[in-house]
C-alpha cells in the first residue's frame, strides 16, 4: 500500500478537527460547559482522545473555536440564503438577524461562549474566528462603510452587546427591541432580513 499524499493527510486532519468542533457545540449545548469533558468530545467525534490536545491547548480554546465556527456557518447561511441579495443593507439586516437568532436558539452555548471571552484569554485567534471576522468585515464593506477599520469593530461590539443583553440572567432584553435599536442605528427598514412575527415594538418603525 502506497503512503497517503500530503493533501490526503491534510484533508483527514481537517475532517478530524471539524468533527471535534461539531461535537463540542453539541455537547456543551446539551450538558453545559462544566459537565462536558474532553474525553466525551473525542468520543462523540469518533476521534482518538489525544487529538483534542493535539489541535487545541485546552477546553476553553476548543469551545471558542467551535462557537466561532458555528457563528461563521450561521452567518454565511443567513447571508447567502434565497433569494440571494447583493444589497448591502439587506445583507447587514441578515447578519444582525443571524447573530440574534443564535442567542435565541442556542442560549446555553452562547452564554458560555460570552462568559469565556470575558475571561483572561479573550478572543482566541483561530481560523474559525478569522473566517467569521472576514465575513463580518465584508458585510460592512458591502453596506457602504468608508472606514471599515472603525465600523467593523463597532458592529462586532454592538452585536456582542446585543447577545449579552438577550442572555443576561434575570434581566434579559427582548431580542425584538434590540433588533429595532440596531436597525434604527444603521437605517435599515424593519422588513429587511428575517423580521420577527408581530411587527416592530411600539407598532411603528422607524419613529
């Protein structure tokens, strides 16, 4: 049997890493962060346990990469859904709806992720985070920003703040109200993106 080529080995490594990231998302969403062990993640992924430490220095870094992957894939699906649109305002609306949707649909996972970011490690500079950043920057460019290096970090901060507000234990903000505030800030019509049922809060939008 001839040895595998470098490209085949690279593809196998990529698939193993993807399985670990997907297993992490699934298990933390099901059980919570503390109850999810690295061995459980390896078992769910069908991978050798040593591969987890080979790819990731620890569980917190693994979780951040896994959630950034989920965010990237969710954002990409939201931006490219049918009917396809190249309109910058529509794409920004879709981006806002995609991220708020994750806070709504994956509260345990996103709350754990945000708590980890606020710890000493901060953002993990991993391929998944870089792909997410590139997609958000492209959204800002298509929206028509003249200063992407300022406007992209601001959008990222506003989206992070909105996610935290939705998930704040004991005093959550309604996602619809946060959507309205973000849409008003960026001059977006309520009907853009994926508007929630029931119309804008207060009955009119914008004021």
